[in-house]
């Protein structure tokens, strides 16, 4: 129904205005075949022209305009057809060309009217109606175009949101599983070595493996549902992971409350940095420092491992993107004396 009212058919209700002079005088019977022939040509041009591409629609509109000129000697209000012609052009694109064509149609109608249009009351008002009908048509087309662009932008926004969510989940899972699987691997290897000579401790290590697996499952669920990471929990996990790997871990700071967003980003950075220390550094000492810095907060993770040239994998690249998106800065200094990961973040306030 909505499509019907926005199409060309309802506007045919104005077509009888073509014959309103007949209310006080019937036309010459000799003119009737010509009038009927014009109408027979007008209807398909008008109805079909609305469904044609813009270029062909303008040609159809030109045909309707020429048909209106044929009626100038019949006593009918010939500008009614000229109004339909202007309205057909109004919704074509580009709009600037449509305006030029409409102006040309109006000038042509004015010239024909001055030449042989008959009584001015039968055709001069039609020129004004050509301008009004075309203006209304162009406004309607502009509204439809804006609605189309709005729908496209909304669809693009939904796609970008879905992509961002997939990337977030991917980064979170990488950060979560990297640290947890490293801890599970270390403890499982330790339990295997202890199985023959210290079954009690080996059993405890395997219990720790089971606990780490349960925590990892909970964290994965939290990542999928969008829950944020906790900095205090990551500090405890970092201490445990370093202890399992035989790395002495010193933690300074971290007691001051941080904004939820700041704390979540720092927790992710801490997780990835400690995972790299445990898996790749070969260090025996790691220091974690969290310190306020005039409205900002710094997190540093320093180890005394082998250091050297360090290539950023997907984990560190993802963290860099997180930190930059939150208005912070991530620096990595990896030399012969070890590696230092330094993050400076704006503090969004206490949670």
C-alpha cells in the first residue's frame, strides 16, 4: 500500500482538470479523436516512464510535454500534461540536471503558451503548478535519498560494531589463553618431573592445573560477554605465573583505585607482558611497578632476561591498539640487560 501511494498512479486523480473548461462548453467534436489519441499516448508514457532509468524517464517526460503542446488548440487545459512532465523529471538524478531540464520545460511551455495557448486562464496557472509539482518531487526524492544514505550508514555502523566486537574477543582470548596455557604447561611439566619423587607436590601441581583451567574457562566466558579485566586479579595471577616458572616477582604499587577502563587496559597489558616474561625472557627476576603520575598512571614490567631484538607479535600489536584507543602510550625497551614494557595511561577516576 505504501508503495502504491508513493508511485505515479495516485497523481492521475488530477487528470480530469484537463477537461474543466467543458463544464460550460463542450469541445468541438472534431477535436475529440485528437484528445483521446493524446491521452492514449500519455498514459503509458507517464506510468511506464516512472519505472525507467533516469535518462529514459526524461525522454518520456519530453514526450509528455510535446503531447501537451498538441492540445493547445483543443480548448483543454493543456498545461496539466506539462505539469506531469515536470513532475516526472523532478525525481531524476543528478538533481542539478533535473533542475535544468525543468527550467527548459517551463520556458518551452511559456513560449508555446504565448504563441497559441489560448485564454491565459487556461495555461498561465499551469506554469506555476509546474514549479510547485517539480519542487515537491525534488524534495520527496531528496528525503528518500537521505533515508537511503541513513540506512546504509546504519548498516555500515552495525558491520563495524560487529567487526570491532570480533576483534575485541580475539584480542581478549589471545591475552587470556596465552598466559593461562603457559601456566598450565609449566605446572604440568613440573608435576611430571615430581611424579616419581614427590607425589604429594605433584598432586598439588595438578590441582593447580585444574584450577587454572577452571579460571581460564570463566575468563573466556567473561571475555565473550564483554566483562572487563581486573587489575588486582591480574597482579595475583602474574605473581603465581612467575612463581610457577621460578621467577622472583616484585610488585610495587597497585593499591590505589583506578577507573574501570584504565584498570582493564592495564590488566590486559600486564597479562601479555608477564606471559612474555615467563615464556620468552629466560629471566629470574621480574619487577612490576604501578605509579600515579599527575592525573595519569604508569605501569612498567621489567625483567633481567636475555632481551635483544624484539619483534611484536599479534598480542603486543593488539595491546598497542588498545592503549592508543584509550589515549595512552606503550613503549618497549628490549636490550641485552632485559626488557621493559612501559605504559602510560590517563586515569579515568576511581571505579
